[in-house]
C-alpha cells in the first residue's frame, strides 16, 4: 500500500471545512440567533402552572411517578414540570395534564375548576378550635 493519502479525499476536505465553518458561524452568530433567557414574568407563569399541576395531582391522589409513566415522561421531567421549568415543551406539559386529569384543558387547570381541587381545599381548611367550657374542663379533671 502507498503511504500517500488519496488525492480525492484531500482535495475535498478543505472545501468542506470552509463550508462547515461558514454554516457554524452563521448558526453561532449571536446577532442572528439571539439566545434569550426567560424573563421573571415568564418564570412566574411557568412556576404557577407547575404548582397547579402538582396540586391537581395531589388532589387526585396520583403519585408523581405514576403520572409521569402515564404521560410517557421520565420522573425527572415530571419533577421539572411541577417545578416550573420554562425550557420544557408545551406538549410535555399537556401530556402530563392529560395523564393527571384526562379530558382537562389548560384553561381548566388555570381556572382551578376541577372538583378534586375543591375537595382538597375543603380538607385543608383549618377549623377553629374553641376553648373548653368550665363543665367540659371539670369532666376532664381526674
């Protein structure tokens, strides 16, 4: 075998590298491709949706791993959804919502119209504890 490289390969290599560099430069040019960080308002909205999904899941008594499995997501993605990660796809959020409450829409989630949420709120409502009357205190006195 000869020790010299194939002339066809070496002749094409510089042209490909040049084209590749031009394409990469266009892609990585920050003027053309503005990589935007989420604004505080966007982070608040994502967090609010995540909290409402977590609350709905708890109200319906579904474990996070079970909801993730039903939605076809990893448990880590379900955790990120409930934490309000704005970098997730809206399709993942909607699949997770459908796994928790089949047939519910994003509007239903935001309006908190699910009956399970009303039941959870009633359970969470603290009841006032009144002081014992004198006769009740006497009954408890040993």
